[in-house]
């Protein structure tokens, strides 16, 4: 489920000089792994990196059903901005619903536009239905109705806030102002749920996680009076580089969006 793969990747990067030993734990926390609560792992990192760290109690993902080990139920998500309320993923599959419920997510927010094209193998027909489990309809297009129905039946609240991938007008102040109050309402409801039951978390997604991460990190930065550099850093930590040396047109839209919303 990625726990050991991430650990040995971090150690490899350290040995190659690509990161500092002090980066191992923060990088891993961004990926959702708190290695410092595992005595064997701490001893391994100390031995390889010459550190003298000690263990501490589990610190992250306490709002999920089984704490940090909830990733064993659903390991496709990443925490957004070191925040235990919001998690990001790519397209959820219809085979994932039970695992998402078991992990303890109480709300799912889709930023994917209804009727977007879904994934097809080159060997599959390019029109008509396709068995890709992406909540696709008889045309092979993403169906918000199918996804909403599946999560509602599982007792999970479902919210649709579309960010069309082919519409440049998506990334505007108007869209941010329209969606922010809905996100605030979801956040407040989840915090109330945590206060009453001790558990609750929100899973957001689009087709790949690219759009949902960009919007949500900008939203979180705005709430904390942070700048766009924070958005780019937190996005890179979970695999999205909007601020590369050769940005795409979509990257530029997101760069401008984050800067315009945050003002810095």
C-alpha cells in the first residue's frame, strides 16, 4: 500500500544527496505516512542517516476510522496541505466505494465535469460503453448521477463542484467565490461530526487529482492567509508540479488563478 515503498524511496534519495535527512519525515507526512511512530522504522532511519530521533505517538489522520492505518483500506488519497480534514485523489472507481466508507470518509466532492471522457485502452472501441469502472455511462462518459448514487447509497454525502478541463473560464475569482461557501459548509459540518463522533474526513477528486488539488490548496491557502508558493510546494509534495520550468497551458491557468486569489 506504499508504506515501505515510500520509506525506501526517501532513504534512496537521501543516500543520493537529493534530500537532507531532515526531509525524510516531513516528505513522508505529506504522503500520509508517519514513520516516527514506528520504532523499527525510526531505528532504520537513524542507522542509515546518522540521526538520533525518538518515536512519538501517531499524529496524523486521527479523523479517519482507523487513524493513520486507514490507508490500508483506501491508499489512493493524499492529505492536502498537512490537513487532516481534506484528502485528494484521482478518479474514484465504482469498486472503491466500500473501501472509502471503511476508511472513514464522510463526504466526497467531485470537481470533475459531468460527461467528461473517461479512460479507454487503445485496444478498446473509442465510442460507446467501456468497462473502466469510472462511473461511465452508456457512451463511456463520466456520470455524476452514477457516482452520486453510489456514495449516497453507502451513507456518504456527495457534492459536485465541476471544474471543466477544457474551459479556460473555470479558473476565475467568480468560480472561487461560488464554490468557497459550499466548501466552508462541508468543512463546518465535518468538524461538527468530528466533535460528536470523533471521526470525519472529506475526499475530493477529479480525473487525476490535478484540478481538485489545485483548487483545494488555493482554498486552504486563502483561509490561512498564505501565498501561492505554499500552494505550489504542497502540490509538488503530492505529485503535481504546476510551477515547472516548462509549464503547460493548464499549469499557467492554475498559476494565475492561485496568484490572483491569494494576491501573492
